[in-house]
């Protein structure tokens, strides 16, 4: 264990620090700080943090979670976009020698380099409390840039967590479900009510762990085409796959090709994307790739 026992994680201490620094919440950053120690413990357990792990935390706020991570892990890089929080973090994390604080937008940070410099290129663990509007770009950015990851454990809006783990045929199933499940195994570790945050959000949240696959569960010969097909099939949910793909001509997959390939797979030509599994999307894309119009 590194550094002192975490001292944040309750409303009184959080309010005291915010008042001390005259901190003003920024709506544009979607800031909601955790004030429940039990939830913080659940996140550490869900992320399976050990003293062998190097952790990148996105959006540390005043350092509440960072203290817990630093206490449990080998080291932590905390990336915070709000300049006003940097002096607070330097104060609350002063007792932890294994923490680096970076003031930057995480979408502009080279996390591969951090993994290389701090963890010898071995997979890192990411922990984050993400505002709704930026959840998908951050998570997909981590995956698509092929940052060496063991897992990503995030606090997100409850409905987003439900979408990430949804299966075919459910109302929550969509492009996000398929993209996440291509890269990782999702597991909802806890539901978190609004009263666990300051200020209280208007919706419930959930902690979801995405344990990253060493290899994707399906073989996609053209990853970009696979995700293009997936996005096109969910752009208008009620459209059949053949109509959805036909509306994205840059994919180069005609209606005739779609119907023929689906028939070869034993599927109806009127099937919708919401009824197809990740395996079926991969097979469809691999078969259709050779028939594309360039």
C-alpha cells in the first residue's frame, strides 16, 4: 500500500475542500464528484486493483478516487481537463508519491506512451467517472487506438451501462453494445443512485468493468468495414439491413449483395441489425467484402 489511508469520500470533506478553494462546478465538464466511500470501495474491487497495477484515472476531480487508487496500486496517472482542479489535486494527493497529475483533455493524451514509460508497455488499467456526453468517444478512443489495456472500469449513466452489455433483440442493443463487446467483456458491478454524488445528477449511474479481450471474439478481416456496417445498420433502427447499408454508399455494399450474402448465411433478406449477433455481423462483413464496389 502506498501513501496514507484515503481521507476523502464523504460529503463533509468534499464540501470543505470545495469551499476552501472556492471551486465552481463547470457544467461543460459534466462534473459530479463521488461522496460515498462504499461506492469507492466497490469500484476498486470491480477494477481488481493490486499493487502490481499501473492505473490511468480520467477525470479525478478533487482526487477522491485517486487516493483510493494510489493506496491500492503501484502507480497512478490522473488526467484532469479542468485547470481549476489542478491545485486542489496537488493538495489532496500531496502524500502520495506514486501519482502523476496531467492537466489535459484525455482525448489528446498519448496513453500508449504512458503505458510504455510507466509500465514497461504492459497493459494498464483505466478507471474513470465519465460525464454522459463524452463517455463513448473516450471509451472507443481507448479501444481503437489499441492502448495496451487490461480493463476499463467506468462510472457512467445507468442506461449507457445497460447498452454496453445488451444482447440482440433488446431495446438497449445497438452499435455501442457491439463495439464494446468486440473489444471487451462488460460486467455491471454496481448501480449508484444520484445521492452518492455532489452535485446530484438527474439520473442513476452504474459502475461497469470492461475486461479487455486478448483477441477479439470474432475474426474481422476488415475492422473498419465491420464497424461501418454496424453503424449503418443502427442509424435508423427500423430499417432492414439491406436498406440501412444501401443508404451508406461509401460502404460499397449493394442491396443485391446484402440479400445474397444473408441468404448464404441462412438469414432472411429482411433481417434488421438489431436481430444480428456480433458473430453474424463479422461473417456478413467478411463475405460481403469481396463483392464490394470500389
